[in-house]
């Protein structure tokens, strides 16, 4: 969610918001890029990330979801806590970590 809402965020900004190390952010971003969930565009010295909201996720229960449908289900209060970096109280998965800022895609 964090990357989807703040595509210009740096690795350090993402790490601080999510509550993991910058090295972990880079590893997770590389995995997400490898699976085509996130594209990276180089702009000067910075990266801009683009989440593929049309990309289907692995099956969630009985229904297949896209990344965009999952992001649309996240309550505003979760988005606010991701933006201010407050923890959700449960450990996130890899996709969730970046997509939902620690509360998770």
C-alpha cells in the first residue's frame, strides 16, 4: 500500500514507514519486480515505483483478486497508520509489507 500511495518514496522512507530495514525493502521490491507486481522507473537519482493494480494475486479464499481490488478493500484507518508508520500489531507478509505499509500486499 505504501508504494502504491507514495510511488516516489525512497527505500529509507519505505523502511521507516513499514518498520523493517532498508535492505529488506530492497529485497522485497526486487521480489515484487520479479513477479511483475511493481515496476521501477529511474528518474534522476531516484526511483519511481508503479504498482500493477490489474495484476491478479494468488487466490485469496474462494475468489481471485487483483492488486487494485485488494488495495481498495483496505480501510482508511489502516492507510493512515501506514502513512504515519504506526504498527498494526501483527507481522506482515512480504507482499503485505510493501503494499500496506506494515499492516498488509
